[in-house]
C-alpha cells in the first residue's frame, strides 16, 4: 500500500507529493475569470518610422512648415504632436507652433454617465488665423473625439484648414471623419481594444490589441 500526501493548490486544485504528482481538475462549478490577452502590433521602431513618415507627408502637403501648427488632443495626442514637432524641426530647422486641447466639455456623451468629468488644461498660445492646423491623436475610432476637438478648436479662431494625424486608425466610424495622415490602419472588431503606450506617459513605446478570454 502506497501513502500519498494530498495538498490543495489554489492554481491547480488537488496536488500530490512532488514524487508522485497528479492533478485533480477544479470542480465544474468553479468560475474562471476573464483574462486580457494582448498582442503587440507596433514596437518602438515601428512607431518611430510612422512618425517620421507622417512628418514628411505633412511637409509635402503643406509645402513646408511655415504656416502649420500642431495641436494634440489630450493625453497621448499631445505626445504625438510633440514628437512630430521635433521631427519637423530636424527636417526643416523650423520650430512649428504647438498646442494642447482638452475636449471634455465638448463630448457628446457628457450628460450620459459622465457625471464628474475630469477637466484638463487647453494650451493654445498662438492665433489660429491663417494656420494649417494638424490635430493629433493616438487612435481614431468612431470619430466622435475628433468632432469634439474641431468644435473646441473653432472656439479659439478660424484656421485656414484643419487636418488630422493619427497614429492608429482602427475603423468603425460613426461620423464622416477621415484622417489625412495615418501611422497604421488596423481593422479590428469592436470587441477588441487598441491601446497606445508612449514613453512620455507610459514609460514604453508600443501599440497592442487586447481581448478578453474566458
């Protein structure tokens, strides 16, 4: 007769002594928690290449940097606009105007579940008249964020044009809004989440797709 010591492991159910190991599956009634699974779709070098390409496209379309301004939508849109400013400066040796836009009070869902909106600072210290303004955001999804940003922007002046630069376009538009400059198009189901990480905010550069797995 062989004696086997049985111990309970939270991860694996019942477990025998290491020399005579066997596992007992969890009871049928045990509920498994949803776990987020993520896939990296852009790494640090990919993001750098995308920003470099967008910078050249902006300069080509606007025939240089003399009359352009970059305005980032908080939060990571501000980081994107700053990186574009640095890249354009390196190419043209011109430091273009840059600003930050908070769209909280312009959101169309302000009265639907957003009881205590977190207000952040809008910083536009230059006139918009005659400027080709490039709105910058990390992910373009339904287009509602951009609509709110345009409404907020117009309160500050009347630019010559408003263009849109995004790092990721994931589709599923609910409004007739199309980006002028795109780092990468990533068609994804609505059930998945696209998340951008940038060093200035998140201590690393990457773009991931997340999904819940039961």
